[in-house]
């Protein structure tokens, strides 16, 4: 992050950022992404899939962002409010970190069965979306995953950061490790400027 971003300068001040967390072990790194953005002055709204809540609790993200975390589209529908549409329109930037193979497939196919994929689909075309893929090496190199990646980049115009080579939770080393929080925030900063 630039010195301006570290000091809460003009880059992030009052910028509205959605950080959407999906169900992978790399979800713990999203905590640092949220914290860095909030410290730099961004207004951060966290969305989580049900699977993500198995790795990091919503209370952690609520504490870091200063906002209640949205974990289900049904909560909003019970209140007769299209929260996912509101959040999608509110955002200056959407970051999905980690972006699992499952979420990548949903985005490429236009499936919207959770609050993250639904919000991504509902966002205005002009709002940038940054993906931080994270998955096992074999999942990453799978031709279907690579096809889905090409679809979200070429058809939907989504940007990506990573993944990197490195140690993975499955006790192997290779491509698929989510980029470090600093790299994700730096890539986001380029999109927001």
C-alpha cells in the first residue's frame, strides 16, 4: 500500500469497499485485507458465504470493519430489503478474497445462490471487481478452472491478483496460494485510483 494509503490519505478516504470472503483456509488473510483498508480510511462492508464462516467468524470481520457482516441473502429478504442490490450499488470496489474454485465457477456461469455471487452479479458494470484466487494446486491447474478464469476476465472484465506459488493447507507446494494481503490491497489501490 502506498504511503498515502497507509496514512489514511486520499486514496482510500471514504471509499466504499466490499470485501467478500468465500470458504477456503485463506479466509484468515482476508482479515488483514479488511483491517488495512479500514485503517486507511475506507468504509468496508464484509460479505461471507456460509462456508467462509466455518473458517473465520463474522464477529472477527465485524470488529475489524466496524460494520455488521452480511452472511445470507435471506436475512435481507426477510426484512423486505434487497440488501445485495443496495451493497452492490453502494460499492466503489468489490474484492473477493479468497476466491475459491467454487466461487470462480459460479461467477463464470452466472449462478447466484449466495450473498457473494448474488452481489457480484448485481454490481454495476462500472464498479471494478478484484479476485484473489486461492485453491489447491490441482484445482488451480484444472482446465475447467482455467476456462472459468478466462471467462470472468475476458467476458466480465474482472481483475485478478495471484495466486502465488507456495505452501498449501493440503501439505503440498505449488500454484494456488492466495496472494498476501499487502499485494491484494496494492492491486485494489490501482483499481480504485
